[in-house]
């Protein structure tokens, strides 16, 4: 074999393996992880005042600082869910931005949506509960509980260390697959109606039902100039609720935290490595086991997902593009009309009757105004879930009766966060988005890997894609839990996919033109 043939073979193998990493990267990064260990007895988001019964392990948080020239961005990724409360998120992001001398928009909060956490403030308020607050008043300042004060103090002490730790990094990525731990929880009956499928419903669907789920398990690794991992980001799409029961609360990071620990140990066996978890568009996707599972099952699922990431690492590719781009831009989601006066009156009567029967302990309180409930929740809890809808229905009826129904907003304006790390695009949305929104982002992305994320900064509740808009089950009709917002109108959340792709296209053209 002559030298030319050898050279051609070598080049062929190199091309098959992917492009070489950027030789002199502009991108710099630093990352740290810390944990808090709450005490039993803390308040939870449950509807009946249940407090934490057991603490099964710490709750971890990763802070990452990214820099490209004059652009700096701080990512806060946490296995607590409560920091996405509108007032808590605002306080945390503002404080960290001051510490890092950044605009608040450049501090981005990603929560895993872990259900087994606890409240960190005594006046927790979600973004979807703030619409009734006059702009002149603003969202009330968060009143942090001791656990919230500890979390903020640790956030501050760790982010302050990051600037001195920044080092040049290249971006590597791979996409694994995991189809064993989650299922599509939006059930459809023969008559076309929809319902929230929990474990007792899933039992009726056949052996270990999955349904239509996103199986993508992307992982991004930032390596320094010596080829050592500096940090990693992993994403998956599913509500983490395997060891969750709202009436028997435990504290645990659930399977996302376990999976991150598995990846960290694999990538860096001898020294700590911070790994971030990014939650996908999990609006209609649950992890298996809700209300029935336990910590052991969560750990099992975490190991399974971690193994899927590790398997993907065998196909790790270097990014051809260098650097970082970031934009926080607004999009307007169309809103529809309120239900008719007749419908609202009938539903209010149905809910009031349901609440009375549930309070009396009636076990036959399993369905109401399109909502369905499992026997694994007590009648008292089922009643509270229905009572939470009544304020919205009474608000809507009042507007109908006073002739003001046409004065409701026609759009909900929200901000999305879009960043490019090398060849990887990340689109963050302040919702629990349905899978269809994320699928549009992935399929239309100009970058080799696109990672759609929900639960970013705050949550305006569930966001349907066009085809899922108008159904009546809990997720699709979540507007009834807001204070107060009309239902979404098609194309609904598809407009966020459009906006995200518009920004990614801009980033790709800008970097490719350099």
C-alpha cells in the first residue's frame, strides 16, 4: 500500500469519525455542583398541607458560567422544582446577576421538574397565578424559608468562584436513546375524549405501556484543551415523579439526579464533575411509577438513563462550530374565547357537588368536568384538585354575565431563551410544553443537535402544541388552574417552536459566516 493510499484511508476514517475539535476555542466555561439536605417536616406543594415525611437524599444544583468574548451566561440547573416560582426565580436570578455583574436575562434557571422536593418560600406563587396582580403592584417579593436561604447562600458562594475558574473548552455531543422509564400520559377514549393516564389506567393498556414518547437522550460534554471534561449537560423528556405521592411526600432528586451522578462518575472517576440536567417538553409524559413507586425504583430508572447516556458517549462528536450565542426574545401565543355562560354554570354546579361529596369521603369521586382521578388519591385530595378550578370558572362566568367576555387578552406574551454552544442549540421555554413543540424544534433546527427544554426560569403551566389544543384532560385544559387566563388557541405553542427556529437559524448563519 503506497503513502497516498494510506493518507486517503486515514482521511476517510477521520471524516467518518467527524470533524476535529476547534483548535483554539473562543468558548470558556466553569462549573460547580453543590447539595442541600433539607429536614423532614418542610412544606410541600401538595393540596392538603402535607409536609415532608422522609428525606431520602440531598437535592443537588449545578452552576455553570459560559463566556465567549464579551458575552457571559450563567446556567443554574437544579433538582428542585420550587425555585421556578415567579417570585423565587426573580429573586435568585437578580441576586446572582448582581454577583456576576451580568444582566438578569443572562442568568437562566433550568429545573428538572422533580416532584419530590419542598417549598423554599412561604409565599410561593407560580407565573400562571400572577395574571390578576396589577402591574403597579408587581409580584410579591419571595419570603424565603430557612431551606431557601441556604439554597440562595450556596448559589451565591459557588457562582462567585466561577469567573476565576474559566478555561477554554470545546463542545462535544452525542444523542442516546432511552425508552424504558417513561410513558405518554395523555389517554384517548373511544369517544375521542382525553384523560390523564396514571398507573392504574396504564395497567389497562397492556404490559408496561409506553405510548408515543420522546426517546432522545442527548448529552453535551465541554472539554478543556487537555481533553478532560469540565462539565456536561444531559437532557431527557419526562415528568420525574417515580417516587412521588402528594399525600406521602419524600425528598429525593429522583432519577434525573441519579442519572447525572452516574454520568459524572463515568466521565471523571477520580474527581468531582458537575453534570446539569435539562428537562424536555414533558407536558404529556410521565416517568413510570407515580403514586406507586419508591426511591429504589427512582434509583433504578436513574441508573438505566445514566447507562443510556454512557452508551451514547461512545459516539461523542466534536462541534465544528466554536463559541456561544444567546438571545432572550418574546413571542405571542394566541388565546381563545371563554366558554359559554351555559357551559360555565353547568360545570360550576358539577364541581360544587363533587367537592361536597369528596369532603364527605365519597370514594366515587373519580371524574369531574373532564378531569379524572385515581383511587390512589384520597377523596379529600381529589376534592382540592377540583376546588382549584372553581375560581377560574367563576371569573369566566362573571365576565360572561357582565358582558365583558370580549375584554380578555387575545395573546400571552412570554420570553424564551435560546443559546448556541458550538453545534448545539438549546431552546428554553417557561412552560410545561407538549412533545410536539420540541419535535418541531428538533426537526427544523439548522444545527446538528437541538435540545428543546421546558421549565425554564418560570412556568406558565402546560402549553399544548396545535393538535393537542382544545382537549379537556388536566394538561390540555390547565388554563383552568390559572389566575386568570383564557384557553390557548391553535396554533398555540407552535409559535414558540417557530420563534426558537428563527433564532437558531440566525445563530447558525452568523457563525457559519465567520
